[in-house]
């Protein structure tokens, strides 16, 4: 009899967003007349920018002609895309990278999971709580953890609570850890880290020979000056950090699929015998073996994001979503609901009224307001009592959702 990977059986529930989808479907089937407004999953709703669509079409047309046809591309991405990313996205931050340090992929969700392939199982991993569920669940799936306790913490993983009391800022571990997950702007709380806070993490990582996994998927939504957009803006970060970025929310590529991972050539880790090994080379080897690269038309579309016309159009869309975030933040705050985020990220992290449990608030919001959000407890035990709303909706839906919540939960 074929055996399964029993580590999957440790996972206590279905992945958060399919569970939300099942509950919403059950409600909609029972209440077909209800107009449900979905502000839960962080999926974009506005179309791709015209400049991106034009480049996408041109890429497809290239595949129709012998002279411009492309088959297999380089697994790490076409160099022309790597170079434009460096020039337009990193150099303005004062960050210099080599094309060989940028790896194009089909999304940062995949990369933040697959990166575990090149690290030993006995590394100690520190994860924020609440957190994007992929970080936690993929470590469980590969066998790095034991069973979950009654709170939902898995044995063998180190959790860093991010609570209202500490400003949703994780404390640096007192013990030595080997891998640290950081996400800024943060999903789900919408909070950001200052340069000083990130410098403390980099200093810790360098002192303890640890590696930071830095998820910067929402960096394009930062509105306040002085907030770092990349971990590599911090002195010493190239010695200790891997950065993940995504086109999904920045440019609306959730259904197109394109992201990138940056691994500096100077970034090293150790064998059990203490030999230094390049993580850049290991990831390159992994990608060449397990990944065939992002399609040529998608990479052409991704490059158009950084054209003058494309970036102007992308910024308009980002501004639209951030205005949605402001409307939610202001509207719920005026109703007496305590809210965080929504300034440098497209997420509002609200405190559930009257200390209602997160999933109970989900059900009440769905049944009474016909609005869908995301229960904070789905992001980890420290998310209990909180709830995430996404700004990725139409203006009319966002305004209507705010009105419904104010009617039901206002002062």
C-alpha cells in the first residue's frame, strides 16, 4: 500500500480562503436574493492597465511568427526583465543588484513555500502571529513541526505574537533562530516596519547567522515617506536576507501569475560540516530542476509595468485601492470600531466589536450585512478578536459595505 506524507494530517483545518468560500457559497445558495459584497480574499478587481495589455498582446503575437517565436525561456527569467526590475524598482531605493540575483517566478506565494526546498529541516523557524497562512502551513507540510496545541501553535515552530499591546510589532526572539519570516507592509495587519526596526532584525540575523525571508508583496502600496520598500535598503541585509515580491496586487496579476525572488550572490548558509554554500546557486539549481519559467507573454507584460506609461497607469490603480482603504478606515472608525492598517497597505485590521470571536463576527457580518471579510484567527491565535477587510473592490461596493456595517455596528 502506498503511504502518504502524514505531515499534511497535522493541519487542523482547510486552507483559510477555501473555508471562507465554502461558507459564502452555503449562504448564497440559501439566500439567492442577497447581494454579497466580498472584501475577504485579497484578490484584485480592476482590469490590467492598457500598457500591460498591449505588451501582453505583443508577446502573444511574437509567438505566432517564426522570427519572434519563443519556446523554453531561462528558468530564472529573461535578463531584459531582470534588468528593468533592478533599474526601475531597486536602483531608485539606492539598492544595486545583479541580474543573476533576480529570479522571475509564477508568484511569491509559490516561492515563499518552495524556498524551503533548499534549507534543512532542523533549522529553527520563527513566524509572526498573526501571519499569512502559507508560511506556517508549508513548514508543517514538509515536516518541520510536531502537532498543534490547543491554541493552534505547532510544536517545533517559534511564534512571535503581534498584538495590539505591542503595536503588532514582533519582538526579536530571545533564543537563537535560523530562519525568520517578516512581511512588510504586513498581511494581515496592514502595519509597516521602520528603518530602525528592520535594522534590528538584520543585526540579529547577522549576529546569529540566520536568514530573513522578507515578503515585500505590498511595497508598492506604501504612501508614507521614510518607510523602507525593500529589506536591502537596510545596511547588511544582503548578507542575511531573501526578498519576495509579487506583481499580483501591484499590477493586477493575480490571474496572470508573475512574481520574483531576490537572492544576493553573497548570501551564504552552512552545511552540517560548516562549509559555506551560496544560496543563490542552490536556488538556481532548484529552479532549473523543478520550474520551467514564466511564459514569454507574461514576462513581456511584466516588463511593461515599468514603462513610463505602464507605471503611471499602475499607480492610478493603486491609488484607487488606497482610496477604498481610506473610506473603510474612516467609515468604520467613525462608527466606533477600532481599526489599524489601511494607510500603507490595502488591508484594514479591525477589532471585532464587543469582543466577538473572529469566526462569529464573520458569520454575523455575512448574515446581517451580507459582507465578507477574513477572520483574524485564521491568520493565527493572536489574530483572535480581529478581522481583516480588503480594499480590493469597486468603489460602489466599498461604500455600500461601509454603510451596512455602520448601520449594524455603529455607535
